[in-house]
């Protein structure tokens, strides 16, 4: 595995219980499917195999998220913040991003992103 190969990624986190049974390999067929293709195959005990391949990840330009999916992801990421964002700022950011193409200066987002709920 070389760093120059963009289709092979190092697995950074593998639960301890799985380490002895994980083999990460490049699949030449998958490389031909495109740079965004991903495949996972799990060979279970007893010979049964589970496999799924995605050529275009959901959320990419070719397979965009719906507005509702965007909002769900946005709210999920907000919940990960160390300091909770003010609800009115979160709603304002969403409103601005909905019309980002018409926004003359994205710098209006900065103060909204930096303020947090002190409560």
C-alpha cells in the first residue's frame, strides 16, 4: 500500500475485537468504478458473505441530498459542538446558506458561527 495510490486508505480505527480478522485490500474492479466508489465485504463464519458497493456517495454532486437531509445533517453536526450554538444563530445560518448564491459576502456568517449559548 503506497501513499501515492488515492484509492487505498489506511484504516485508522478498528475495534480491538476485529483487528485479527480485518484485511484491507484494493480491488482493481472498484478502482475502475471511479474515484468515489466504495465497497465493503464482510465474510462471516460459516461461509456467508455480505457485500455492498456504492459508486456515487449520497450527498455528492451526482447524488445530492434533499433539503430535509441537509437540515438533518446540519442539526446533527450542531449537536457535536463543544459549546451550544444560540438557536437563533443556527436558524439564521440555515436561512443564509439556503440563499448562499445571492449572498454578497460570506463574512456575515463568521459572527454567527462564533457566538454560543452561555446558558
